[in-house]
C-alpha cells in the first residue's frame, strides 16, 4: 500500500488503563468511536503516546485489534497505522509481520532510541523493516526523545525503499523540514509530528499531522489539516490560534500525561498511567482544565461517556 491514506490528521492514540493498571478495553472503544464520529482521517494506536514501552506484547496486539474492529464497523473507511518501533530491529520485524497478518493499513516506526545509531545504521534498520513487509511504513523522527536525528539525505535514501511511504517529522526544525521536502520524491508523505508546527510544515508542502491534540479535539485537528490541504491558510491560522494553548498545554508535562488528564476530565477515560509516568501536578492540571473549558470541551459539549 502506498501513502494515499497518509493525508490529513491521524491521532496518536493514548492507551486507556483502569485504576488498577489493566488495559481498559471499554474506554479504548469509546475513545476510538469518538475519533471516528468526529471525522478523524486515520488512527495510530500503540505509538509512544500510547505508552507502548509499557505494553505487553499481547496488550499491544489487543489495542490494535480493537482499533481495527471499531474502524471496520464505522460507516466510512478509517485506516489504522499501528505503532511498531524501538531499538531491537529483529523484534520489530517480528511485530510488523504479526500486525500485517492482522490487517493493519500501515506502520508507524520510531527511529531507534537510546542506541544512537549512525545515519547508516538508521538506514539499515529501516531497510530491514521494509524488506519484511509490503505495508506502508512511516518513519518517525523525534530527536528530542530518541537521541539521534534522521538527516534529510538519509530520508531521501529511505524514500527510495519499497515500503517506506512517509515520515512523521518532529525535529522541531523548520529549516530541516524544508530540506526534507526538497530531498524526498513527490508522493512521499511528510507529516508533522508536532501539533504546533502543523501549519508551517503543511505550508511548505507537508500533507498532514500525526497528532496528540486530536485525542481531545479530533474534529478541529482534522479541520485544520483539511484547511491546509485546501490552501486556505487564513482560516487555518485562525483555527491554529484557537488551538495553540491546548497544543502547548499537552506538553506542560511529559506526553501523554496531560492529554490523558484532559481526556479524563472530558469523561472519556480514567486518569491512569503506568510507571514511570505519574499524574500531573495539581497546578498544571488547573491550567489545563481552564484551557479545556475555554474550548467548550468540558460538560455537555464534551465527548462524555455513553
């Protein structure tokens, strides 16, 4: 599958847990239905926003299975790009093969973290993933978390591989993003990995966003992407300005702590994390609550429990 599904806004879904730490399947279904009802373009379960490092192998597959079930029951097609990343290449290859057998539409794979591979190491890592599947693979570049940057020249090499269909660019470097767009071929999907940089990246030629804020406001984030794709940057700037405080508040503490707190306030999930993540500081939660209230996301207007 090519990058045709990689346009617009995809949600980097959180993984809901119960108070005792178990996977909350009921809340996960509620969250996915909320996303689909609000018009999200595609779903990304089990990325790092989904606390994937803390999921067991069985839980990882179960979260993806639930997302697929809900997406297939929807009245419109909602592609599912499952997270499968890390620093053990052979283990990721095995996981991707399992996910492909389940019927996912593609893979989001974060660059190997902690190991700090060379550019050649990064290339060979993704080449091994590409060789293992016919699925579309989205490379995820987030140097602030992985400890290494995927340089534009490396992305250009990766874009030539059969299964590498796009990149989630979260370097925070607009100049690098412009260089990436110049380096990769047409049809290679360049997606923002940072909500607040969606508009400038799409103005440069990016085609969408894999979003944290879309957990809370899938309809508005999908609208922002649609406006940018249509070239209506005046309206996009207005909507971006409205959403910017939420985009920033979602990172007032380590992601996904704030977004899970927000979803709990909205009545969609329990505010439950797995260590090493812990609940928000009360003063930060108060700031977040004020922003949610300003956007009309609390009370009767929110995605309250069914």
